[in-house]
């Protein structure tokens, strides 16, 4: 009988604790969506991420993967998503529409621009767009892209379209002379370059390092991306990192609880492993001014 009573008391205490955490966040459940770096592996992490955040917040957390850059904006606009882990240009669009508010910005480990290897111990708040071509292509700089077939990630991608296109236009390059192929998976875009289906692809700085084991030949072996590819150009402009953005209608206490959960996640080994899905190594409070310059690039790329 004593054991039963003790078990009941423990159950009540547990429920009370979870209820208090739920009261602290101000909502009964949370819906998170993110835009993956690698669509082939993203789905495998959603259940783990969901469970991790549920434990931190004490409420049910649902995690979904956005099917496109525009998709996450539409989800924020419709109110079907409470938190979006958003690429910078996508966030700038959502902010302009008044459907997202950045509470955190991600931090990344920097890359050596000569070797494209990680510089251990570094933390940066921005990155470059990258143009990848075959090592034997003879293409160098933006000028070599005129009239070529180019894989891009989407018109809302800062590194996968906006920054390279805007900077090509600044140089007077006729972007209409190029043949544009939309490939939303970066490993697939890289493979298309290797196979000669496209002449170049737009991606983010460090892609050969990040996807070193993800691009496979016909025998299922990884290509040596450093041997078969080269970086034809890094963008002149710096791109601010991803935003963790919330529905502006959420209460201040809810926003604070979400921010605290992501910061705790970044300080935990298990949380860091999950964050590798997006290439993040930490978070800092968001500075809206960091995302203002993107609007200029968006306008130039769309002109």
C-alpha cells in the first residue's frame, strides 16, 4: 500500500511539474518547421528533435520539414506553424509580410576560403554564397557563367540564387542568357555539376565539406568533391545566418521560453548533434539590422 501511495504521489508531482512548465510557456503545444540543408536526411531527425524540445518545454512539440522556401513563409502566414528555422532571405520575406519575428540568429563555424576546411574554434554570424563548377571546366568568376546552365536552389534562397544573381547583374552580366535549372537538393545539384548536366550550381560556402559523404557515384562511393569540383566564386557580400523566428502573435512569455529552449539545446551535446541538421553550432539574440541588407539584394535579383 505504501508503494502504491508513493507511486501516486510521484505521478502527481510529475504532472504538476509538467503543467507548471506548460503554464510557463503560455501555450498547450508548439509547432516547429525548418528548411533543411539536406532534404534527403532531414526527415530522419524530426522525431528526435520533436522529442527533445517536448522534454525541454514540457508540452507536445510537432516538427515538420518545409517542402520549399516559400512553403515555410506560407505556413507562418496561415498560422499552422509557430516557430520557423528560416534561411535569411526567407525570413526577410516573412518579416516584410508581418508574419515572423526573429528571436535568435544562428552561429556557424568559419571555413578557410582557400582549403574550404573548418577552422576549429571559430564562430561567425554570416557566410558567403558559393559557385561550384567542375575542376576542369575552365570557368572562373561570375563572368564565366554567361550563357551557361546553372542549378539554383530557389528564387528565395540567399546563397542559392539571390546573392550570386544580384552580383552578376552588378557586373553587367546578362543573366537571361543563362539556362536556369531549379534543383532544391544541394547534393543533387552538386551531382548534376559532376555529371555535366549543368555547368555550375549556386550553394553556400563550405558545401564540399558539408556534403563530402553525401554525393555518391554509380557504385555508391562518395566522390572526392575537392578533386572533381572547384569554387569559381565566393559572393562579395556577406549573408547573415539563419533566423529562429516566431509568430509575432505569441505572448512575450512564450517567445522567451522558446528562446531559452533553443539556447539550452545549443549548450547540450545531444542538442548540438540534432542542430547539425541545419549546420548550426549555437544561437545569439537576433539583430534585425543584420537582415536589412538582404532586401537590397532581393530587389536587385528580382529586377
